[in-house]
C-alpha cells in the first residue's frame, strides 16, 4: 500500500478544552487508487489530510508513505511525493503574485531548472493557454484559479494528491469540468488520490473506495459498487447517502 493510516488520532487544545478531531482511524490506499473520505462538517476528514501534511498535531497512531513513517517536519522529499489542493482556489493563491510566479516558486525552492518549459506544459496539462502566465488570480474565474492550483500541485511531479473539497467552492457547471480534469490527470500521470468531500455524488464519480466518517471516527468503508447499489450497513451511511440523493434531486 502506498498510503497507510494506522490508529490515527488528532487532538487539539482550544480555550482550555481538548478537542478530539480524529480518533483511532485506520485505512490504506494503494498506488494509483482514488480513495475518498466522506462525512458531514466536523467529521475529521479534512483534519486527516492536514495531519498527513504535518499541519495538524498527531496525538497517536502512525502515517506511512511507501512503508516509511513520515518525518517531522515533513521536508523537501515529502513535498516532491505529496501535494495538496485546497477547497478555495482564491484563498490558496497569493493575490499579488502572477500565475508565472505561483507556478515557478516550487521549482525555485527545490532547485529545479527549465521553469519556462515546465510552466507552459503545466498550463497546457490543465487546459489553460500560455498567455495566462502573466495574469493575476483576480483576473481568472473560480474554475481557472482551481486549474492553476492543480497545476501548482503537479509542478514537482508528486505521486500523491490530497484533494480537500476541490470543487465545493465552484459553480455546478465548473465542478464537472474540474472533476473530469482530475480524472484525466490521474490516468495520464498514474496519480494516487486521497479526496475529501461531503458530497457522495462527487465521491462516487471520483473514487474507487470510500471511508464514511462521523465525529472523528471511521464508520464504514465502502467500495464504489456498494455505494452505487446503496449497500450500506450503518444507519449513518444510509442517512448520508439519502441526504446527498435529496440534494441532487433538488438541484
């Protein structure tokens, strides 16, 4: 397995209280697989992605990539292996940096040459014209900004993308385009996805397997076939599925 999460717990201390955001969660993701974490807000799914990146305090358990425990701090080798795409593309891009600077920065940090060719290729890969290099984030639409964020995540040619609600800030028409782009890039580059969403329709479109989470705990793991046939075994997973189906009908 490429990603192994074993009995992971994350505990925050806020205003004199201990908040158990994640409690003893375990799962594994094979190379080139797309694995989804789904649940309501506060279920701990995004906290798991942040723990992998070293942005949330691990109080127990272990995270391994390729069989090796992650170092703390994560370091340059981790950045070349694992990259994250955040929910809000506008917040994740520096408003006063051109797209050229956004994409060239990871290359400069890691001492990689040939930035011009790499940047033009990255823009082509995500379906943006080369002329976008010298625009600023505010000159792009939400979908175009998320394409830039995806291109930035791919600049170091990682094997793993952590996707934190990558389409929830986008209009419905743009969501499908972005999901199709991610699916194509995964196939072309042999990427492994660990994806967070509250929307089971998105997860169903993107993921081979999913883990349903509630209040920081793992509730049920499902294959895509089980999800498609509504073959859940827990009341919570069934309720989550029903709520997602209702939202789709309303839409």
